[in-house]
C-alpha cells in the first residue's frame, strides 16, 4: 500500500518537531539600537544545569555582547540564564561568560570587522536546533538617535499603507 504524499507518520512528526528550531529568547532591543550588517550561527559551550534552565524557556539576551580575545576565541558576556530551580550545589552562575563555538576563520573575520570604529557583535536570538543550543550573533553598527526615530516613522508609514490597501481590497470585494 503506497503512502499518500504529504502524510507523515507519528514518528516522522515527532522527529520533525524535534529537529525544528525552538526559540528561547530574542533580543528585540538589538535590532532597535543597531544596524545588523551580518549574522552568524554559533554553538554555545554550556553546563548541564544551563541546558536544563534553557529547556524551561528562561534566558535574557538584552545586555549581551561578544568579545574576541587574543587567543582567537569568542566569548559571550552578559546573557542571563537563571539558576536551574531543581539544581543542587553544582548550579551555574547566571551571568558567567560562555564560550562560542565558531570556526577559526569566522572568528578572525569577525575580529577584523570589530576593529572598525562603531562596530560590535551582539546576540540576536537563542534557540535549540536539533537538540543543540545555538545563538544567532550579529555584526552590528550603532544607530544614532535620529536613525532610531526614522526607523520607527518608516515602520508606522508602512503599517498605515498596508491598512489602507487592506481596506481598499475589502471594499473592492464587497
């Protein structure tokens, strides 16, 4: 008996859900405060209680930044993964620096770009992908205050235009 196209078995559905990207935290403030020039996906070196706390969906990226040291290693600072409630004396420090797992050439490329004035690396999103904790980091350039206001004005104008077009489509149909 042939299987119908588009129909998944229960096991296939479970595997697809496990492989899907499960977002834990987003840094909306980073997209407001910076122009994101380029993005990279990096793994995180975590302890057991950190992973358990992330699986509970608890983390904050708001004060995070990435630093590249002299040994060509990337470290993420300032992200908050709260203490795991069921942990014992082996619990982790909530705001410790964590190593980013990137290829050496990616680290060097980022390090060269960060040397330019006004550039930094910020975390944009923290998620699980195929059971592994990943962080999306972005090479960013700071926005001026007038840039932020211009972005808000443009977004509001786009919303109003979309509302007007939607109302015109509704009138045309009915």
